[in-house]
C-alpha cells in the first residue's frame, strides 16, 4: 500500500527569446525538477518501509505490561532503522 506524498513541482520558466538565457533557465528547471522527484521518491520509499512495520491498530493495557513496553520499544527501533 503506497503512502501518498505531495510532490512539489517547480514552475517552468517563461521563454524570453534570448537563447542563452532560455537554455540556462531550462537547464536549471530540469535540474530542480529531477532533484525534487528524487527526494520525494526517497521519502516515499522510507514511508512505505515504515508503514509495513507499524500495524494499523495496536492496543495496550492500562497500565501496559512489561512485554507490551518491550514490544513497543522493538517496533520503535525498527521504525527508526527503516526511516534512517
């Protein structure tokens, strides 16, 4: 199950008619777009890895037992490692 992540796409540059300026603007735009998509892909991969580790519903007694606290600590360590 994929976790939705908003991808912020940079606004394309307006062409000026000056080839040197336009090439520089388009090069910078494509670099920013590629960088943003790579960063978002890595975030999505980490969120998906974390989603597998954390069950949708977890219940604890009140007060929690020692076994529940240990299980929670193990899950937190797995989560930290997956997000790392």
